[in-house]
């Protein structure tokens, strides 16, 4: 019969399960290498129920994790503010040359309102993909997965807004209003989108690094 040897996810000491004194000494030394502060970083669940990486918890007192979350939330807040200005200074100006902005769509909502705040509304919906996980995700496995997802979302956001700015630039050059040039605004928006994307990617990478560190530590199991 094979004996179930103890793991870092189980309650020590279970050293009587080890076969030789040399093995016991080896695991005793490894346990001592984990400082009390390091042990407090994880909340172990029963290994008979959840003995896998996705169930290990990351604590909020990790500085690197807090920095990563802060980068992502800050980038999203800037993206929301930027969406407002893109609607006011670019979308409304460029498309008002092709559409009558004073046409009433329904109730007291006009075309100019849709052009001004439509992109802001879409950005607010998009931001839920950032704010909700940052508020509820706790396990290291989920953090790792969302870190990868954030990088992909940042790239998609960058491509979408850059293509949108390029289209608005073309429309503005074809039929533009000299009194309200949008070329300079669009160039500013393009640079800001690049900065926001970089902030998101940096924050996501910090979360991935932290969760990978958690995985490395808890996978010291025998």
C-alpha cells in the first residue's frame, strides 16, 4: 500500500507518513524556509476537496497585487474620461457634417446626444469587464486568467479606437468644418489610447507575475 505523503496544502506535521528520517528532515527544512509572513499570504482549502492551483487564495495585502489592480483601474478611469472627449471633440464634429445633429430620435434624445455620449456609454459597458473582476476575483488561478484576458482586451481596445480615429480622420478630411478641426484632437487621442493600453498591459503583467509567484510557492507540494 502506498502512503499519502503530506503536502503544503495539508496540515503539518504529518511527518510520520514519510518513509525515512532523511525525507522527514528534508520536508522539515522546507517548511522552516517559509516565513510566517509568507505563510499568511495563502489561505489553504482542504486538499481532499480542492488541491489545485485555481483554489488558492491571494491576499489583498500583497503590494505587487495592489499595484497591478491600481494600474488597471486607473487606466480604465482614464479611458472613460477619454471616451467622453472622443465623443464631444471627434465623433460629433466629424459625423455632424454628414448627419443633422438636431434630428430627434425619440423623447428628448437627439442625434447629437447619440453621437456625443454613445461611445461613452459603450466605454462604460466595456469598463465592467475591468471593474467587476477587480472587485470580486480572489483566487490566484482567476487572477492569472484575468491577467491574460486584460492583455487581450487592451490590444482589442487599442485596435478598435485606433481604427475609429482613422475613420474619423478620413471623414473629417473629406467633408470637414474649418471652424472645428479635429485632426489635432485625433492625434492627441491616438497617443492617449497608446498610453492607456500600456498602463493596462503593465498592470496585467504585474498580476500575472504575482499569481505565478503564488503558483510557484504552493506547488512545492510533494
